């Protein structure tokens, strides 16, 4: 059932505790107490639904600690995000395509389960192969060829060159992937909703009334974004690779996988810092992610902004802390 949302007024200037995710023809907004998704139904109406998620107070104390909360947050975001994404596909009418293949409800569920398992397995294998194994293997071949031609072992023995090469190659592969998916029409629309999400959060943080006109003029590049988190994680992974002295390819991959929770935790803490502070250090660490957001966010149309407002208003906490945003130049 659709819900009509009226524009909401915001306080003077606050640091929001709200994040979001672009969906298929909609947006999910996650506040400290509520998670709400708003999707443009096939009928043209905006449908809003509240998602049931575990609140921060319900977590074990261990998962609230710095570094560890990053891994918990990533897994929880993936779980909730996937659930909302599947639901948005139903509301947007994409389930009709499945019905043409599956004639009854039981076969529909079976088909979706099989597709989910296959896509998950392929995704994990592809990620491990491209981002973990391939960079290490290519460096081994490159170092062997160069050292063989020069008659020394400089490249093979250099942990710094190895780590930098692996890190840069992972970034290049990530960029090529984003460029490729941006060419898909459906993904471009998701990226437009991503832009609407960022603009709405910025409008709220700037203390302006949540109207289409006010949101439209906001920036679509936000430092507290999943894209920025992924880029920071890749850059931190480069530093981790430099510190690993092991040359054996498969063993390097195992060690990097074992250190992945630490890498994710550090990236999460830096993103939280970038969202709270505006100074020289946070601007530096935010710059790569903000640049790559030119690929993952697009300018939305007004109907997308309306969806963002519909998802955002219900999750605004009554006790949201009002703070003036400082612009210090120091660290």
C-alpha cells in the first residue's frame, strides 16, 4: 500500500546518522531505529515498507567495538541490502519476467533459489580470482621476466613493488568493472537513484527542507558512501599487501583473506570519521572515493527524488543530534 509523504523541515545543521542504498526503482534508507524502503510501483505510486533489522543496542558488545563493528556492519548491510533489493524487484514489476519462465509459485521460488546460489558462488569465485589471486600471479610472472632479463632478483624481492602493483591492479579492475556496468541501462537507473539518495542526505545535513527543489541542487558526491568505503578498503589492502613478505601466490591470498576483517574494520572507521569531520585529513582520504562516485552516481530525475524523500522521512530520529559542521583545516 502506498503512503503519501509530505516534505519535512529539518533543523539548522546536523550530522546525520542515516545512510542508504539504491534499489531497483527505489531507495532504502537506514536510520538508527528504522529501516524503510520506497519503491516506484508498476502502477506509478510510491510504495513504502519498513524492514525489520537488528538495532545497534541488540548487538553483542564485542561487535560494537572499533574495527570489529566494521565487519559486522558490512555483513548486516549486505544482508539487509540484498533483501530490500529482491523486494524492490518485485514491486517494480520485474517478477513478471520470472513468471513467464516459472508457471507456478513453487517453481518460481525454486528458480530464484537456484539463481541466487549460482550468482553468489560465481560472485565469490570471481572476486577471489580477480582481486586476490590474479594480481599476485601476474606480479610473479612480471617479476620473473624482468629479473630474468636483468640477471638479479630485485623485483622478486621487493615487497613494496609487489604490494603497490597488486593494489593498483585491483583498483584498475574495479574501475573497469564500474565502467562496464555503467553502460547497462538498468544499472544507470540504479546509479541515478544512488544520486538521489546522496542528495537527500546532504539536504538534510544542510538543514534545508526536504523538497524536490532543495534536494535537486545538492551534490551527489557524499564522503560517507559505500563506493568510498570500497575504494578505501582497496587502498588499505595495498598497504596490507606491502607488509606481507610471503612470495608464494596461494599463501599470500590466504593471508590477505585472513586479514580482510582488519582491512574492512579500518576502512569502516575511516568512513565514519570522514562523515563526522571535515578537515584536511578527511578530505584527503575521501578524495579517491568521491572521484569514483562520478561513475556510481548519476543525476536523478524528480520522481527518483520523491522516492528518496519517501524513504528518508520515516527514519529521521526525533533525537537527532544537532551540531554545527566545522570546517577545520587541521587534522
